[in-house]
């Protein structure tokens, strides 16, 4: 029994040694860490270039408006964004709000296109003009005629009630005459006064064309014919019709008293010649 136990122990030791030798002869297994996939380098986006037809500058395509910004056209954008905005600013300042056109063709730009292609200040002016036009389309809406007020409201009575009183500032104007309220005058009297004022202005313009004021009393004088020696019928002042010079010295001393640019001017024959300035002395 003791011999059997010794054999078992010896056999177990031998098996253990064989196992250890096998492990020693087997190469160790290397631990491989996971490697993250390497992305290929991104290709740089190369922008196409074109020349603006307005400023004649070669620019990248990102400096031109896209088709989404200006969608009502069937042509490409050949005007850069900066020139486009300058063009729209000029159009807004010089045309009716609904006449703002493309810089390359005659197509009128829409509301959204102008909003996309202009700055806040210019678009605000355009938006206000469009809003005022929409209100003006209402036959009953009227704006206040005060120079300092931009308000207005509906006036349903029309010309049956000629007085329009602004609810914002209280300014009154006549709906029938389309003018500031003519206190104390009927519409017919006011129109008659306007006509008389216009006729008076036209008369003054005609007088200015065919007459000259007297150099002394300023009354208008008309020359029908005859010589250029004029005598004012109001103050009896004698003057030249062409140069307005006092005619009495001309009669007494000669034509050199006319202004030099006058047709009747003549040099004074008795005038002493003006001596030339002496040359500076030399040492």
C-alpha cells in the first residue's frame, strides 16, 4: 500500500514536469491592441471663379448670389453680391417699390429676393414703401398730410365729409382739394385763390422775360423799341438798357462811363496811359 502511494506521487510529479516543459516550449501569445481605422485625407474643395460683369473683378463663386437667393431668373449670376446690393439700393431709392429690377435683365425682383439680397436699412425702406402702397390701394384709406406725421386711417365718408383729422397728430386737410385745411374758405374759394396765385406767378415770370427793373426804384420797365437810353417813368432815372449804367455821366463825359462789357462802351480818349511799373534796381 505504501509502494502504491509513492508511485502515485512520483507519477503526479512527472506529469507536472511534462506540463511545465510544454508551457516553456510554447511561444507566448502576444496581446494585440485594437487599431482605430484611419480616415483618408479630405480633399480640399476648390471653388470655381468668375468675373463680375459690373466691377470686372475675378471672384470665387461663393461671392455671387446663389439660385436660391435669386430664383426668378433663368440665367446664372454674373454680378457679385456686393455689386448686386449696391444696384438694389439705387433701385429702391430711385424707383417705385414694385419696379426694382435685376441688374442683368428686366425681370422685377420679388419681395423675398430683395430681402435676401439687401441690407436691413435698405430693405426697411422697401418694406415700408410696399406697405404704404398696399394701404393706398384701399380707396377709404388716407395718409396724414403733415410733413412730420406718417400716420393715416380710413375715411369712409370720402368727399362727402371734406375734413380729414389725423387721429395721431390732429392735423387737418381737405379731402376734396387734397391740401391742408383752408380755414374760412369753401373749396371753390380755395381753388379760385390757387388759380389767381398761379396766374400771378406766370405774369411775374413773363414780366421778368420782357422787362428789366429800374436800377434806382426797381419798378419793371419794358423796352418796346428805340435806343438803349432809358428813362424811368416813375423816378425819372436815366440808365443804359444793356448795362444799367447811369446815363448822365455818359452824356456829360463820354461812353467810357458804360460798363466795360456793354456794347456802347468806348475807352476814354483823354485818359493818360498807365505807366508800366519800373523794373527793380540791380546792384
